[in-house]
C-alpha cells in the first residue's frame, strides 16, 4: 500500500471548533478511446438471460446496461467519450478521536485518468473461460475460483483495456482512432470489467486493475498489436491445456496505447507502491435525478449535489447545529460531526429515475454526486464489486435489494403491544413508577432498565459500568422483580455492548469481565500485542475481537445468563468505534474490518436469539421470544439486526441533530433496508455548560411522544442527564400525555402487525418517505422531515417546531381516496395541494385513507379507548 498515517486526537483538550472539510481525491475525468479491432459502431452483448449491454461508438463511445424487457431504460450508462474506469495512488491520513473518524487524502502520487477499450467479449459457458483469448484476464484476481465460475449465469461479458496517465486530445475524426500509436513515456495499467447476471433483477459488476507499469515500453503499431493479439490467443490455449484455470492471473505488459494527438504529458514520480489504492467508477446521471438511501442519514433525503462518504462512526454532537457543534468540536476533536456522519451508512442508493446500485465489500468509499450529469464512486482499494438493481418502482427496487442483503425477522408481538418504559434508578424506583403508570392506565410492553449493571457519574453525565452483570445492590431482588412484572405480561429489557471496562473501582461487581476477556485473549490488540484500550466518552475500554473464534461462545454465555434471569430483550449498543490501527485475530485490514464490525456484532446477538428460539420451540409461549435493538450498522445489517434505533439525538428542535433529524434518519434508513427503526422519545443528549445549555423541555417531550407513537416501537429514554430533562413521570401533564399516546400507539397495533409481516417478507419499512409510493409527484421529492407514511394507509404530519400549533400538510398526487383527519373527520380531496391543519398538543395532524379498512379500524379503536 501507499503510506498510511493514523493520527490519534483522543486527548486533545482544545481543538479547532470549525474544522475544515477533509481533503479528498478530486473528481477524476479522462478520455475514452476505443482500440478494439472487432467492435462495430453499434453492438448488443447479452448478460445472462435477462440483461444486455449496448455499445455505441458515437461521440467517442458509450456503454449502456438495460433489462431486455425494457431495452430503452438504461440501468447504468457511461458518458460518451469519457473514461469510466480510473485509478490513483495516494497517501492516506485517518484522524481518530473517541469514535469519530476523518479520512483524508494527502499527496496524490499517480492518477491514471484516461482509458482504452481493447476488447469486449461474451463468454457463454464455463469452458470458454478457459479458451478466453486474453491470457491476462485475472480470474484469480477477480475473486473467482474454479467453482464460482461454474455457478455463473452465462453468458457473462468481459471488457478489457488500459488506463493511463497520459493526457490526450479527443480525436476530431473517427478515423484518427485507428491511427493510434503505442509509446513508451506514460504510466499505464491493465483493467478488466466483468458483467454477469446475479438474479432476474440484478446485474453484478466487477472491476479489477493490474499493477501500474512505470518501466520503459516498446513502441508498436496497430498491425503489430494484431499480431501480438493472435499470438496471445495461441499461447493462452497452450497454457490452458497445461495449467487449467490457474493461469488466469495478470502479467505485466511493456507497452501501452496512447493517442498520436497528445498535447500534454503529466510527469509523475513513480511511487514506492506497485498497487493502486484508489479506483473510480464514473457514469452518467440526469440533472433532475434524485438520489435516496445511503443508509441511515440524518440531514438530507436527496443527495444529488453532495459527496457522501460511507464510513461507520459516531454521528456527532450537533452535526452542524449551533452552538453545540462549536462546543463539541472545541473540547474534543471533531466530536460535533457534520451532515454526513452516521452510525449506519450503506453503499446503496435508488433514484427518482428508478435506477439503483450497491457495492459489495467494506472498503471506505465516497459517492460523488456533485456533478449534474455524472456520478463518480471513489473506493480506497484497487477493485470494485457491486450490483445494478432493476425495478419499475421504489418498492420493487427495495424489495429486490433486501432480497439479496437480507431482511429482519418478524418482531415478537409483546414489544409492539405497548410502551417500552426506559428508566433508571433501581428496584424501588421501578416499583414507584410502575404504580403510577397503572394509575394512569398506560399500556406497557416492557421496562427497559439500562442501568441494571450499576452506574457512575462522569463529566458526560450518568454512565454505566460496562461489566455485564446485575448490580444486586441497586436492583435488589432482581429475579423477583422480573417475575412480578412478567406476571402482568410486562417484560424486562437490559443493556450491553461489545466493550468491557476495567471495574476495579466498582464495589458491587462479582465478576471482572474485562480481566476474564483479557486472559482469554479475545480483546482487540494494539500494535504491541496488548489489549487496545479505546477511549470512549469519559473512560477507556477494551473491545471484543469479534473475529476471534472464542469470542462468540464467551459472549453468548453472558447473554444466556441474562436470559436465564428472565430478561427478554436488550439494547446491543455501540459497534461503530473499531480503531483503524487495531490488530485483529483474523489478520484482516482493520480499516476494512471497521465497517464490518457492526455486522459481526449484530450477527452474534442474532445467532443467540435464533439458537434460543430453536431450543424453546416446544412447550414455550411463542410470545416469550427474545429481541435486541442496536444503532450501528452497515449494508447487510438488516439481515442480522432485529430492530434499530437512531442513536443519540440532541434534546432540541434543530435540523441536523434534534427531533427533525430523527424523522430524516427514520425515513432514509427505511429506504436502505432498515425496516424497523425508532428514536429515543425526547432525544438523548443534554448539554449543561456555562453559556450553552440544551435541556429537554416539556413541550419537546410531548411532541416527541406524538411522533414516536407512529413508529415501530414506542420507547422512552431519560437521556444522559436525567435530572436536567423533562420526563414522562415529571408531572400530571406528562404522565397523562404519555398514557394518551401509548394508547394511540396500541390503537394501530393491528396494522403494525401487518406491516411487520410485510417487512419480513419484502423489506419494506413500517415508516415510509412518500417517495416510496408517489415517485411521480415532483413535490414529494422536496419533503424531508415534514411528513411521512405509516405503511400506505396513515399519513403523519408531526409538529417539529417550538411553539407551533399548526402544520402544513401535503396531499400527494396519485391517490384514489381522500385523506381523513382523525380528530375532526374532515376530508382532504385535492391531490397535489397543501393545507394548514390545526395541531394543538395532544392532536397532531394524522390522516387515514377515508373508507379504508385500516382507517376505519384505527378510528374505531381510538373511539373505544376514548381518544377521539
């Protein structure tokens, strides 16, 4: 690799409060040259049974992939006359501070921005792989083995040529393309692009690069190239007979094609590395095209015009909202985050033009959407693998995507039957609050007791002892408390994460899990082979090495001990902070493993749940099932995670990290396969500084209750500073409001069950951006946090601004039924129109489809509960 610099900034106490954007690789643009001796001006190449690639030589040449049923609809196409594969060699710097990361480019040592196409070849069965005329085709490098190739859905298409650093003029006459000379004075490398059918609705693509060639090259004419081409064919057949599939590895070549019409040569100092570490894929987009997805994003829905980095990390405190971002950045390096920082990104998108793409692997990547006519994906690697998704609607695209990455299982009914009461304080406090909840007739599904392990005070606030056993002093009579609640059909949920804190100062511990894991060698190690002590918020912790074969069984035993006590659910927190210079048992690159870590964390928890279920299928209450929820994730997390929450929003009304961001995160994650998501009611992060104070107001808490009553799970959280925040148990008004909206939540349980089944079968989220069902309505694309759908039958327009008692609701084009206001019964019939709707506290703007079975049942349930 090129040089890598990792900078630790955990302990800097005074930092730049306005950090600059990280330096990144510039948008790479180059020219495409067709040097094939066999391509005609227009050709069709089959890809499997259902897809095709079209080649057109006009305007310098372009490629376009389409489904055979819709040949005029391009799923992916290049820009005429422009290179679509390019690469670079650059130095990398990664700055790390307490779960926040910044990836920067330093010196760019080499850029190969121009491209030739020398061959496009259809391989229609396995034997043709062995007869392939290009002995440089990198079968081993592409990641195939002998068995994988046989599994391919033939025919597959291989495109090959070179990328190089010589700048050229675009030939003005097509005849000039035939008059290319092959010279010696530029850096070049071979590339191979492979397209094959992954399924009836997906085309897989792979791009691989050979090593850059810096040496002296011989000149050779096109006629000489033809002779060389024929000779390679004969040699390739001979090698195939002798070596079989093993000969398909790249070998360096000593010539390169460049245009005779060159006007500038860029001198590059040959770097020490012999491998590229940046590869770019560039392709066309339309100016009006909207881009959705990219995982759980909190500030934007449409990403056209932005550069979207895909790297798991803390979301930040403020994320651009002021003044809190200023304060967070000042006291801890980049702790404020920005619009792009997120716990759960995903290298996936879908667009308003019904195009969709996702990347495989876990390398750091950037989707550059800043140009109006093109997209460039930049990956910190020397290869790309991904898929193009075919579909005629957003719901089809999402269904096809989640059909590949995986979908969550159905949630147990108990967790969606009432409120999940998040509180702390010990056994006595639980009994006290439970009595009051019964007095207010609040439907409760569970108590979530995150401080079951005991707590300590730090400068952050009230924090937990990360040693996963009950604090029997704080929660005296623990097992009896669980039994008492269970007798009333109320479950108990707890908290854990993949880190362990030294507990020498904890007077109530029985086990020292940190020392136990250290002794077993299952903690992530530093460069010296010692347990890596990771700074995390206010204290240092050891992190479990999830690649170690002994970690899984060890941690599952912790979960087993919890469940044996009667616990039926837990928050599986964190997972986003694997240090990028850690040493893992697997030996894999920690920078790549960083994005994979939250999936491994989810996988361990999910496997335990499935194993427990399989061992308790007979003689057990089916509603006595387990569930966990988590915040960190990546592309495949929906397969392993059961339920997600959005992490630590500020207790504010602000856009980037307050109540509004909770709606955006809910909807963007839903468009990325995270079907079940929710936020902490009231937000989490309070700040109490001399000049900067963020405390949860009563109004904010009440409005957040109204919002979360229409999400998958209705759960409260006291926040990091409980005494500073308004709580559901603060007074009669908050208790009454909590009871009211816990009942509203229970009133649509029947529909929630339907949506959860649909999510498990199709991957569609419970809460949906209107784009999913009204993609043809241009006004829908302007919406971010303003409103959302629950399934298809309920429209929610929450109040998200302080002191507001009305909202502007938009009623989309394309709906056959009018929308009925649940509080007044008023019908809204004008499609594509906006209306101001009164929304006093206690009556948020919520609508159902008039006359629908779901709408009528919901209203009936509300009447039976004396809500309307």
